[in-house]
């Protein structure tokens, strides 16, 4: 009997998209990061270079940068990597952090996002890191609090800090030397394979990577990758045959099937594995040199086998490590105007030597 995933018949309320255009009226604090589409190539260079500086800085010096500044982590959804690395990053800069999660706060009693944000601001929060099941929620929080908001994943919309750490991972593996420009990753092909439709990681990467010249191929079955995905960014391609996509790829990003967002969709998992699983035979045959990435959580034996996830081509552990450096840079940028952050660290905007 083939294994199948089948979830609720109705689309759960948490995947209801919020109209960003409808709520995005008040000014957004310039230290916010809500979407990778908001970052210019110069912004990318500054952030990457700041991450490089902060990663190797003397911890005793680094933790004076944001000494006792207050950062709230507001997490309405589960998280391991993102939450821990944002927290470690804030602490490494000397900031005080407080975690508010849906299960143990007044959110459980029905408090709105707006009121929760205003409460955190009254308690002295200077920046809020938000993970929400609602697409667009960070825009609402940014508008209602006026604080810098870092989007730690909003519904099916975006996960910008993940795309930045993915970019740092790719650069560290493929390009040690050249400065980051619009052409830095020209000639590099990245395939993103799996549940593209529900993936905020796919969307943030698809918006970010082409800025540095990457050719992005999306791969997956029609229910998880509608044709409309090509309209996301110009030049983006769909290849339904994973083997053909692999044969063209320098980097392969595997995604898990987001069972919590499938909303009645039924998938034959055995067939899915046959067509889309990253396993040793397939990778050895079609992409023996490609870098294998995954944002986690990994469902071993489904979209990727343990041999590939733990194998020599895997950059998954590097992705997690890069999360702390990137998130330090984002938090510092959020709490200090970009120019002064760059001056302090000696960063010249628009240049990255590695
Ligand atoms: C996310 O938060 O979107 C994760 O990093 C990817 C996933 O949940 O599959």
C-alpha cells in the first residue's frame, strides 16, 4: 500500500494570505527586514561583510555593540534553528532577549498581534523578531509598532534571513575571492526541489539569488509547484524532471513537504520519492559535484536520504552555522543606522572580499 499524506479538507486559516498592499501604509522602520525583495545588491554586500566581521570579532568586544539593548522574539510557530540562532546572535552582541511564544502567553487568550506588539514596545523592546503562520504579519507589526521588525518566517510568504544564510553558504563554497556584484554568481545554477508552493524559503531565495546572477530552476510535481511560479521573478524556470534539473545544477536546495500547510492535498509518497528524492544513486549519477542544501527540518528518507544529508556534498550543517553570523548582522543593522554600523566595523558598503 503506498504511503499517503492527507490533511484537513479545508485550507487552514493560518495560510490565508494577508493583503500586504492593504496594510502596508505607515512607514516601515529602515532597520526592518521583511522581504529579500527589499535588499539591493549594496545592502547584500554590507550585510555579508558585516556578518564576516562579526563572526570573527573578539566576543568581549562584540558583546559591547548592543549591550543591554532589548530584543523580543515573538514566535507564533515552532522553530529550532531560526529561533535559537536569532537568540544566540542577539546575545553575542550583548543584547537582552525575551521570548514570547503563542503557547505560553496572552496570545493563547486571544490577544491580537497588534496588541502584543504594542505591549512588547511598552516593555522596552527595541526590535521584534517575528515568526508567524500569517503571510504579511510582519508588515502589520512594523506598521503598528514603528519598531524594526525582522521577519523570521511568515506563513507561505518569506523567510529572508534563511535566504541570506543560504547565500552566504553558497558564496563560501563556490566563490572565495570575487567581490559581490550583480554578476558574482553568474553561471551558477541553483535548483530548488520539493514543496515550492508552501515554502517561504523557496520564495525568498527565488527573489534573492537572481540579483547576483544565479539561474534558478524550480522542480516538483504540479500540486506543489504550480506553473504560476514562473511569474515570481523573470527568468525563473520550471523543470519537472529532477534528474534533468540535477544535471544542470551547481547547487541543489531540497525542501520538505510542509504537511501542516497541505490543506487536503493528497500525495502518493512512494511516487514522490521515486521522482524527487535526493538519494545517493541519483546524486552520484546526475550531480556528483553539486552542493546539497536543505533549510531543515529534514524528513530523512522522504525528500532526502541520510547518506546524502550527511554525505560529503552536504552543506546543511554550514547553513545552520551561517545563521548566527547573518542574524548578528541583521540585528545590528536593525538597531544601528546602517552607516554607523558599517563605520564601527570598518565595512565599506558595496564591497566584500572573501
Ligand atoms: C521554515 O521555517 O520555513 C523552514 O525553515 C523550512 C520548513 O519549515 O520546511
